C-alpha cells in the first residue's frame, strides 16, 4: 500500500468520523459533490501574469457535507429561531485537485533565446493535493425562507481551514532530460561553480502535509425542495511553499503557493 493511498484512507476516515459526530447533534444534514477548474498560483510562471494564470490550470473534485442549523432531523421541525440558526451552516469537505505546471510569461517569450530561457521552457511540474477541512458559511438571507422556496437564490460567504496532503512532481525536457541533473534548470537556482551541488534546494518531489486557510464567495439556486445547485469561487492559501515542488530563494519568490477554484456543486437535503 503506497503512502499516498494510506494518507487518503486516513483523510476519508477522519471525514467519516466528522460526519458521524455531526449526526448525533439532531440538526438536519446535506450532502453534495463539487467539481470545477483550478487556477494554481505557484513559483512556475510570472506573478499576476494572465498567461500564467490561464496556463497553469487543473481540475478539482470533492464531497461535501453540511450541518443545517435551521431544521432539526429528530423532530422534522424548525429549530429555535436564532440569528445563528437562520444564517449559518457548517461545511465539512474532502476534496482532490491536480494541476499541470509550466513556465509562462516574459521569461519564456519566444524572443528570448538564452539557455536559461530554454531551461525554463523545458521545465514542468505537477501539483496534486488531498484536502479535508471545515468552513463556516454565512447566508445574509434567511435559510428558512430559502429552504421553503421563498426565493430562488441564496448568496453566501465562507471561511475555514483545511488540512492538506500534497504530492508534487517535476521534470525537464532540456539538455539530457534528466530531472536529477540540476544543470538542466535555471542557472540562478544552482551553484554556478558546480551545477551538481545545490546551493539552494529549490526542487523536491517529496510529499508532505500542511494547513491552509480557505475563503469563498458563492450562491445557491433552489432546484427542488430537497436539492440545490451551487456556484462557489474559492481562494485557498497554503502555509507551505512546497505544494508545487518548487521553492527558490530569489527575490521574486514572495509568497507561498495558493489557488483559486471555481466549483459547481449539487447538494441534496438528507432530512
């Protein structure tokens, strides 16, 4: 059994434990699936560059669970009418995303013909992550009225934290194509006197784990009494800069890796 598969099982077990513990509270529950494109912001490419943002995109999918405080499953009745119960939900999630990474922007423009430009053009990588975590979602409009069909759209904002298991990879087509030959990579990242000795350990394909902060802005559409469609734009910032497998110490490296995920979801009310 591979380490990555073991980590996935641990995350899934934690998600099921979380769901089971939530089920004992008496509040109603919702489950759903999400999927959509991911724009990964990393050390590949140029910061704030449209070509980089458009090029380093991938896909994300997930399973989500909500505690709905507005309704009680144990009596099929509304809960106490408080502001919290009518405007907040607690969201649990397990998700996966994967993005192929390349260098884009001015440093690899066809007009640049240096060896370093060719090195950057030849370098590629991949970010692959498993997430598990929670977010608190705030609905400005009444959850009760929306659930009863009083209106069709329910906007929301959310904030939370996710535990992340990351598993990056890297390679190159430059020179001899050997991913472990560091003279095949941008010369500013290696010891110029001895390219086989790394002065700045800038590449790693070792997996690991970290925490991240997650915020999103979205809207639900009431499809039926027991189901909703969801559109959710997420921003996720990692407390680690090795998510993409590349972390150099040049002045241009000013932030950890982060992503934007536009996900589309379907949500079903269990109770």
